[in-house]
C-alpha cells in the first residue's frame, strides 16, 4: 500500500500555524513511508473563501519547505483539488445515499430548527435534529421539491447502539449514536457540508491515513457511517493534539499570533518554525531539540506523538530561531536579512510612504522602524489623548479590532471605510477616532499614513498590535463583555 496523506485547509483568512502544523505532520509521515502528500482546498464556504487566501496558504507551505505532490496549480490524477470544482461529484453521491435510504430530504425552516434546539436543551437532551422530516413519503418529497420548496439532505443515524472505531494514538473509542446528529450533507444551495465532502474526497483521492486535530474525534461516527453506507474502507485515523495557548486554551488569534505570515514578517526563519512545530507533540529518538525536516522524516514514528496538549510558547520559538540565526555564516545571514525585509520588492512598497518625507537616507530607518520591526511596548499613559476619555479609547480599539477580524481583503481603502463607519457610530470625527490607532500601530502620536502602514505590516500584526493596545489601557473580562454587547448593538 502506498501511503497517501492530505491537508485540506479552508481559504477563509490568513494561513494559520495550526494548518502548517497539520500539514507538517501529514507531509513528514507520507515522506517517511515513501508516500505522497496532497493539498486539497475546502472552499465550499463561498461567502468567505477567496483565491487570495488560497494563494497565501500555498505560498506559506512552500516557504516552510512543505511541498505537495498533488493539488491546485500542480494538478494530479485525482483532481480537481478545489471542492468548489467538484460539486457534481458530491451531488452524485448524495443522490446515491438518498436512493439507498441512507439519507432524506429535510424541509424544516431555520426558525423551526432553532425552536427545536432550544426545547431539547431545556429538556436536557442532545440539541440535535428531531427527525421531523425523516418519515415523509417519496410523493410528498417530490411534490414539495417540484413547487420550489427549499430543502437540505440529511444523513440517517441509527437510533440505537454506538460507533466503535480505532485511533492510532488512543486505541479503541466508542461513541453512542444518541450523541450523533442527523447531519446535513447537502445544503439548499447545492453545496456539500464538510462531512460529505471530506469522506467522498478522501476515498476518491485514495487517502490512506488521515492525520488531523483531536477536535474531529466526535465527528468520526458520522464519517464512519458514510464510509459504511458507501461500502468503502475508512482511512487509518490519527488525531493529533491541538496547539494550545499558555493558559491551555486552544490556540486562537485573540490570544496569540496565529498567521504564518506574522512569523515570516517578524523575521523567523522557516526552518526554525517547522522545527518548532515538529516539537509540538513529537520528539526525536535522541531527544535533541534542533533538527531539520530531513532529520524528522528519517526518524518519524507515529508512536512518538504525545497526547499532551502542546503549548505554543513564543519565548521558546524565539530562542530556537536564535539558535538557527547564530548557526548561519556571515554571507548567509546577510542573504536572509535581505530576503526578509531589505529586498527590492519590500522597499518598493515602502517608497510611496517615505520618499516625499525624506531629505537624507539617515532619516529612513527612524520613519519605518515600526514597519520593519517590533513596535515599542505600549503604556496606558500613551493613550491619555485630549478629547478622548479612557472608555472612549477602549471602544475605538475594541470596535476596530472586532471589525478587522472580519476583513477578507486587507486593503487600505477597506480599512479606511471600516474606521469611518465606526467613527460615525461613536459620533467622533475621523481624525479623533484615529488617534488611539496611530499609537497602537506605531507606538507614536504621529507616524507615516496610518492605513498605508496597516496595509504594509499586514492583518495579523495590525490586529495583534491593537489587542496589545487594549491590554495596555486595561480590559477586564467584565469590560470586554460590556464592549461586546455594545459592538453587537452597532452591528
């Protein structure tokens, strides 16, 4: 058997270090077995998916040295590799499930589903679907579809018994079917949900081993049912421990930088980041901490994966990156610095910001230091701004942070539009609204044009800096809840 693994990210934002972590382990395992690694793009969330995000994912994986054998742009014998280009395939298999009696049409409205969930929660029951449409006869289903009534396709789930399956790290796992919802497989718009698409794609693409996050363990019964309904063998399952914040919560952008682009922009070396991700839940046989991708491939064994929740520690990563930097000879160090920030493409992006403001080259670095490096640490005193009390400053920072988390296309004009809307909401002139943001992004009262600066440093660094500013002015859990309620009212 030729081992085939995959990673299947959704192109809905910046490339996440969690995606890189999963891709690394799938790639390393496949290469350690002489197998193939496939990249599949799960872009069935049409409202949020973008080609820009897809390209950033591909670029970040290549920067890390994780090259795929089949996937978008590269092609392969099992394409297409974007789910949005495979809709006819999913429709075919959904139809097969309907014909075989393993799925059914559901016409329930969202209002009814919300009411059912609330009622079931109140009774202490699993807030899943109640099977309201499962008994509709074929003639009624056909009539309602013919009249244009919207419906989804749901899978049937046994009323009794439990699902037993094996995880290579955890052994046998048993989950009662009473805990499994009658999952929607095809939405009313003709797009599949994750659960149908992942099973169909993994089978048709010959995936032999699925290495994914442990949060998917609870979904295995749905997937196993589908494999059984289709009469297909299920791949070997390996559920990896999730990356954690220092407080042991799931790694999230609200507490830590999560974009690969952030670490790239901040001057981390790709080999240091892959080394660090490799240390998350796995260790070399000789316990050494510094190792290459090639070292990891040669030594990799699934049994060496630890189930403890790995803590993503910025200090540890910085230390490791320092070891790699000090291991470079002088010429290589200079080349890496040039690749990082002092290259012609990067300087060309800076030129429109500084050319008209510069009389001597010696003035360049003081103008752009916060764009190319760390912004100085912030203090509460820096946000003592005339005409704005601390509560208003918190509102400006919180509302902006919340809206920036939703931005799909990180462009200066879009950022300006968002800030203008929030300034109007808070009954502030734009120039007053922007004062705390100048400090948050640059550490200064006055800097290069704010929106050009935010566009240059990118979404992840900007969002991190605004959250750090919120921390500097003081944001308790109670205050955060109050601001969230206020934000929801405006939204």
